[in-house]
C-alpha cells in the first residue's frame, strides 16, 4: 500500500497558483478572494486564517468579511454586494451558519462566476450537465488527487459513501464526468460493505470516524478519505480505519495530510481561474 501524499499535491498546485497570480498581476488584475464569516466558531476562525495566509503567500488578496449580526438578511446582502464588486473574483460563505439558515438558501446570492466553492445550487446543476462551473473544493480535491495518481477512471467502478451537496453528490458527478461507473451510498444502503467491496475507487465522505474498515475494501483499491473527525486530544481522524484499510488498499489518503491541503489549494486555483475569466466578462 502507498499513501497518496496530499501535501505534495497541494505544494505543486500552489506553485501553479503563484505563477498564475503573478501573471495576472502583471496584466493589472489582482486576484482577490472574499470570505464571508457569519460565525465566531473558533475552529472556523482557525480555518479562515489559514486560507488568508495561504492566499497571500501565493500572491492573492484575501478579504475576510466578519458579520456582526449574522442573520439571513445580513448574509445575503453581503454575498450580493461582493458578487457585484468587480475587484472581487472569488466569494466563499463560511459555515457553520446561524440556526435556521442553510447554505443552499444563501448560496443563490453568490455569482456563479465567483462561486469558487460551489455553494450556489446553480453550480451543482451546471456540474450535473457537464458545463463549466466551480465544483465544491473538497469534491474537486478528490478528483485532483486521483488525477495526480494517473489513475484511469474511464470504466472504473467508483463508490462514494455519502450524499451531501458539498462532497458526496458533486464528487459522484465529477467521477461520472470522467466516465467512471458510479454508485452513491448512504445510511439506508443495504449491505454497505458488500457494495463498497466492488469499488476500484472508494470515496469515504460520511462523517463517521473509522466507519470504513478492511471488510469494505477490495484488495488493491484506491481509497480517498474525505473525513475530518475531531478527536478528544485535538487531532483529526478520517472516516477510514487507516491501520486496517492500509493492509488491503493499493492506495490510501491519510488524515490529516490527504484531501485537506488540496482543498485549500484548489480554492486558490479556482480564484485565479475566476480572475482570468473576469477579463472577458462584459
């Protein structure tokens, strides 16, 4: 078994982002990401700081928009404002959101051309149709990792465990767009382990620590662990029982150090792509 090194992939991506950002700046365009933060959650604050640090290191501007009264009206007003701001190229609405507010509701107010984390439901529709759009960065990271491993997805059997709008469904659509044969599993799937054992590529995105054991994995399969489950000692573990699955899988992403670093790098790449596309908009 070999680890899929997400940190190495992210490093390569960020070098590409830095080169593109420098080119755009030489042409008078300063790639700019805006992050709307409607929460004072400390975990969110740490993540937002890491995005800002990563963006500025690679030559992007990053605006953090903290909302003092984060109700639905304030969130949608800020997203609408940023979507209409020509100096902003990428817009993210950070979660968690206030009680009673869903990302699907407020995501409509992000311009799809600036929707670098796929929050607008229109972006998911475009993805389903195979049209140009920005997929949620975590789902896109799954495909980026598989692509960097030079795996042949055409005709491969892929199983995605999880059906969320931010990971499971878009990851399944991205795999389908690569001509994989895709099965999406969830809490009501009968004999889940048996379904998973059919997979050449298994994507675990269910949000339950260690749920995917060795009996879920076909020998030699590639396993992408999207899970980020906090532990009592402040660490992170994935949805995959790493030690057990490592004995069976051919390739496996670790947690941390797998999908996470690539997700952040792709938010930056999506932003520079949006900045490039902005040059041709009316």
